[in-house]
C-alpha cells in the first residue's frame, strides 16, 4: 500500500515539475518570437528597407510555420512529444544567434525569422497537446488557459526586455537575443525528463488534419472561421500600425512599438478569465468583436495621425487573440484524444499562423489602392466574419 502511495506521489511530483518545465519552454519560445518586434523600425533605418521589406522581416516566419505544422503534430503523436519538441527548442536558441548577426544583413534577418517560424509551429502546437496530457482529462479549459497565458506572457515579455535594453543602450541588437539563447540552452536538459503519454498513433505520417468525424461540425462552423483571425488581429498591432504611423510619432518609435507589442500580448494574457465565465463559443464571439474594434481604432490612427490610438487598438487586438486562442483550444480539447491531439492542434495553428502575414498583405495591397482603403477592406472582412460567428449557438466542450 505504502509503495503504491509513494509511486503515486512520485508521478504527481514528476507531472507538476513537467508542467513547470514545459511551460517554461513554451514561454521562452514565445519570448524569442517577439524579441525583434520593437526593432523593426530600427532595422528599417539601419538597412534602408522599404515598408514591405520591413513587414517581410516580421512575417517571413509564417513560411516556417506552414512548412512544419502539417506534420509536427503527427510526428509527436507517433514518436512522442519529447523527441519532437526538444530539437525545436534547440533551434529556438540557434535562431537568436542568427538574429544577432542579422543586424547587418537582411538575408540573415529573414533566415532567423524563418527558423523562428519552424520553432513556433513545432513547439507551440505540440506544447499545447503535451500540456493537455500532463493536466489530464476533465481539465481541458484549464490547459487551454495555461497554454494561452504562457504563450502571450512570452509574447509580451520579449518586446519589453528589448525596449529596456535599448533604453540602457546595452547592445540592444545583441543582448536580448543572447539572453534568450542562454536561457533556452539552460532549459533543454530539463525537457528531457518531462513525462509524456505512452500512447502512440500507429497511423503513417501523411497529410492528416486530425479532426474526427463527430468533431467536424464544431471545427468547420466555429473553430476554423475564428482561427484565421487568431494572429491576423495581433500582427497588425505588433508590426503594422506602429510602422505606418511612425512619421507622426514625436518620441521614440522603438518605445511605441514595444509598448504596443506588450499591450497586445498582455491583453491576450489577461483576457483569459472570460473563458470559464462565457464558455468557449461566447469567448470566440467576444474575441471577434474585440479584434474588429481594434482594427477600426488602428485605421483611425493612421488616417488622422492620432498615433496614440495605436495603444488602445493594441489592447483590443491582443484581447481578441487571447480569447480566440483559449476558446478554440478548449473546443478542440473536447473533440480530441491522445492519438490525434497533436494533429488537430497543429491544424488549428496551421489555420491561425498565416494571419501573421496580414501586415505585409496590407502594405502590398496598399500599393494599388492606398493604405486607407486597404485598412477599410480588412476591417469590413473582420466585421463580416464576426457576424457569421455571432450567429452560432453555444456549443459545449466534452
């Protein structure tokens, strides 16, 4: 009896430690993704880049994401979360080192951001599935909230650390990346001991979205239409609005970009208590309303030159992303099992991450129709998507 109690206590302690270690990994990967965000205008001036090239530095990592997402979840379902996640975390540290050398090379900046895309597509999707397994059945909403908190916490911490280092004039284009790489390298050995499910998928690795037949109505009617806006909303705050209003800013553009990025991420973080109160479907609906309002405010900021509106826009856009992420993950957790959890989470992020290309799409579109009509068009599209999702009745999780 005592031996059984001891074994149970040991398993609980390992699971608790595993959640902390895995959570640290998710946080660090998200942190590394946004270290460069406040420096977009700095890179633009240093390397004499146009608006579209500047947006490309931010959005090229979408190519990395869509390259790995179709198979990352399936690989982890078949070979285990740990075996697939650890190499991606190693790449996270590597990408920061490349970004250091990229301060004087546009090509290396693009390479570093592309690798960050591979890392984000792998770790954030697999990490969400792994966290659900560590917490266990019946804790789907808690798992979705925890993953959202860690992800958006990292997204918000990265630009703030960069801005502080810039203010101190302490190697701003070197030290933030070096700190991230060092912390990541320290964490890697601990990830090797995080518990993982022993259940494995026996399906061959092929294009597989992981959505079971009984879950398709939930996925196609609610999750998929919301997923495409998960990063389309905050990317405008991270990379678009601070750049296109930069000429109207009297003070430091880096600080404005850093504060906008931090507000975006932390708003996503602090929107989390709404999930248990509203339920997943209502959470998605509120998220869509918030994002559309954020687009409207950002558009007004550009049109009028009232750049301060970029900051409240960041709050709405960040809250939208957090709500859409947590609501979607809660719904998916209810229709997934251990054999397809990685694949279905990967499918969600496969739909979500291309939204990071929204800034470069808008600046490219603006070459033909000017910036204001482009902003009006995407805001209208967001409003129409919101109306569609508002018409859906609440759906329960499992």
